[in-house]
């Protein structure tokens, strides 16, 4: 039988150790998931919003975004490409471990992947989240879902610690610098503004984490790397009822402000994401592009880190770092390297909902 919830605190980070601290026998790429066909879209959206009381009308509205792209989010194929790029990098670094893939909201589901790891004899897997920044939805919720997967599989489910958040790791920063630099070549010479975008989150959630500070630091590092002084952090993909305040400004509202200043060229860089998934494609390549055209702005959209060699090498180095005692922990800028293991009150959701391990020991 699974261990009762109140006997585990932060189980994805601190489950009872089966191997020594730096020993792992697998790697697990953990991502959000996305539909891979029209028939998947509504079940996927229902998974994402389960228990949140989101009206069906809103789900149908978002479903139209997916229908515009044939019901396929590229996120799963991009993650498979990332694994294919990462595996030889790991082997070259002496890490000859199987790399598994599990999603929070669509196939392959984390529960199925954790069960397969258990059946394959995996005792301790190192999780790599496809999220560079600390927040409830960007880190803690992944750990919660790993917890539920462990509970589903049972007491013999593997431990799953994670690599640290990599918003200021040299590999992530360099990949974004080069993506923005490529975008700049698409614009005429002259004044240019960079709008760094990230997924908006509720203000109550933002108050409980370092999301805003980390975003601003990553954006500053990238802007410095390309030599552009005029930049801002803005947000996209807002959801939830209008009465609930979320981080602003929205990228389209921000483009109004850029145009009003007389700037005619803008790079939009989705630094808050690691792959060009559907929210990037719709919110930026459709909505923001239409807004820029309406305003007469010349807009170039930078790519995400994706499978950029610097990013893949960075994930390799982060994995080796977590598996090795006493190694350097490189981090650019002012904030230093993020922690490996989260505190019990780290990145709470901010909505009063108890976390599954809030019961006393």
C-alpha cells in the first residue's frame, strides 16, 4: 500500500533514500504535456483545469487555439527531440543512464512513466523539469504531481529529486542570447526594443516565489549579452477570472506602449518558456503579430532555448553537477545558483489551498 500522505514531506525531493545522495540510475524529463490530435484537445484541457471550476465555454475558446494548429501542440515532439539531443551529451560526459519522459497533463502521464521506471528496476531518478523559473506552477506543482505518481505506484516507486532551476545557468542564458541575436538580424538597424515574455501568474502566487526576480535577472543577462539597453519583462497567456489580479503588462498592451514611444522595431523573446509550444505559437505568432502589424511595428520573434546546443550542454552539466560531490555550480548574474532541495513552504500556490504534505509529521 502507498505510504500515507502525512508520513511524507516533499516526497519528490525527500523520499526515504534508497541510494546515496549522488547516485542515480535514471533521468526523467518532466513536462506539461499537450494534445497530439483534435480528439485529444478537450480531454487534455479538462485534465489541465480539473478541480478549478473553469467554465466549459472558456475551454471551448481555448480549444479553438489548438484547432488552428490541427489539434497538435508541438510540446511532446519538442521534448522527444530534446531527449534525443541530451542522451549523447550525457554519454559523452560518462552518464550512461536511460532517459524517461513523463507529463503532468497528457500522455505519457507521470504515473505511467513512474510505474515503468519501477518495473525496470529504477530506484532513484534525477528529474529535469522543462521549466527554468521558480513558481508554484513552474516547480512545486511538478513536485506535487511526482508525489501523486509515487502514491499511485506505491512504496516501491523510485525517488525523484530534481536538478536546480536554471534561469541563470550559462547554457540557458547563452541559448537565449543567440536566439535573440538571430531575431535582431531580421530587423533594420536602429532603435529596437526587446520584450521578454513569460506566462503570467496570479499576484498571490507571485508573492510566494522568486518568479519575477528570476525573470528580470534572466532578461537582463540576455539583453546585456546582445547589447540592447531598451527592454522589458512582460506577460502572456493570462487565464482565470478577470477579478483575480495577475502579473502585467500583457504583451499586446505593452506593444501599444512601445509604439507610443516612437519605437518601430521590437524583438519578442519568450524567455519564460523552453520550447516553442502552442502558447508561444498562438499568443505571440498569432495575437502579438497581429497587434504589431496593426501598430505598424516591425516585430521579430526570437526562438526559445529548445534544442540549442548551449542549452542541451547546460542540462547535461546540471545533471552531472547533481550527481557529483563538490563540483562548481555555475550561475551568471547577481542571484547565484538556485537550491537543489526546496524548503517545505517554497512556492506555495497563494490561493489558500493546502499542499498534499501540509499535514504535520
